[in-house]
C-alpha cells in the first residue's frame, strides 16, 4: 500500500501539491519540502485542505492569515477540519470578537458562529 499523502502549499506561487506525510524522524528540520515551481519552501497545511483558485487573491490572503494564526486543515476522527473562514470579512469579524472578549486568537477564526 502506498504511503498516505497530505497537502503542502507554496504561498508566493499560490500552488498546492500532495506529498507523503512527514515522518516523526524527519520533522526535526530535515524534512524541508521544496516547491516544484519556484524552489521555495512548502508549508504543511493538512490532509483536509482544499486550495482556493490561483487567481482568488482574497482566498489566499485568508489562508495566509489562518496559517500565521496556527490554524491548519487536519482531519479529526470522523470528519474534516471543521469550520474555516473563507472571506476576509469573516476573519475580521472573528478577530474583532476575540479582541473584545479575550478569546485566544488561534481559536476565534474557527468559531462557526459568533454570539
């Protein structure tokens, strides 16, 4: 059986590719993945990732904000990664809510609804 694959993205190229999962022995810095288009570093985003179209600049900005907040797209036991915002407006609303209530920045963007 071939090894399971997961998604990696190159943010400058707006490209996504599937590669074998990083192994625990190789994750200590020696498992740097290289973009096939620009030879830049790929970012591991998880196996439940669906990339936005390359020309969707807003979608890629949202992805960049989510990755910088530490949010990835890993599958849970029986479902996908859960809610992830798709527009900058949704991200702004959740970040404003987090600042007002004191909720951690990493958990605010993945809230499905705001109270």
